[in-house]
C-alpha cells in the first residue's frame, strides 16, 4: 500500500485515491484523485487519466492538480509549510504522457514525459522524461533505464544491465549505473549540488544441475 511520508496529527484520515473509472475495449478513463506510478516515481494528482491499449502499444495521458509526492497534499498545504522554511507559494498542475511499445513477447520499450507547472503558468516545479527498454533474445537479457531532468540538465538515473537467462549451469550479469538525486525546483536542497555516484557490478552464478548447492561471486 502507498503511505504518505508526512501526516498531520490533526488528520483523522488521508484520502489516497477516490476516482470514477470507465472501462472499454479501447482502454480506460479515470476522473478523481489518483496516481501514476512509473520510472519517474509515484505522483498523486486530482484530475483525469486516459489509457488507450492496443495489441502492440499503449498510450496514456494524465493532467490535473498535482499533489506533493509522498504527501498526498497540494503544494500550498499547511503540512508542507510546517516542515519546510521556504514552501511553494502556488499550487502545481501536472501534465504527463506515456507511450509503451511491445513489438513481441520478449521485448518492450516505453517513454514517459511529465511536467509540473505553477498555477499561474509563470514557471514550473519539474520537467522530466524517462526511457525504459528490455529484451530477451538468444539466452541474453538486456535492460536499459534512463531518467533525465530537463529543468536542470541532469541524468538522475541511467542503468544498463546484461545478464544470461538461465541457460546452462553458469549464469552472469554485468551492470553499469549512474545515479544523481532529484529535487523539484521549489526546494532549496537541489542548490547544494547533491553528490551522485557511478558504479559497475558483475555477478557470476554457478548452479550445478541436480546438485543441492550453488555458488555466487560478485
């Protein structure tokens, strides 16, 4: 279940989602309080979401009043101002879209774009995009994920992983990753240049057939 990061002692309950949903052969439509969950995180909002699904692709779009991630409250909420010295002065409005393509049963790719703008359209709180792709072919699994902050020009996350898919007693994986913390533009924490990291990992697994033991090396 989704749990808010902050909770006021005066709140008797938190409304996490409450929406009307229409399901049809072409997809679905929602109206109310809901969230989208994906490569960019879990974002709550009060508004509309529509999804069109076909055999090889899915298109989804959403828009509405944005809620602070992990808080389920508007940007001008007193709960946020109580814990932050410089809280946002305006509500935010979210606009987002996702395109997912599945060319075959073993491969898929998706692109997500999302922007949170100020209520008076004078600026924005965030603008981000992400790419995710994976395939399983010839005993090899390839996975790529990347998240880009268009507002700051930073790659918040980039990861490439290659691994065997369990053919034979020996398996392996190779992974390269770059990570940089993401902060929305309303908060001052992003100005402190948070330190990211780059890493590489490799794993070798040995699973002898019919034996009660295995070994793994990292």
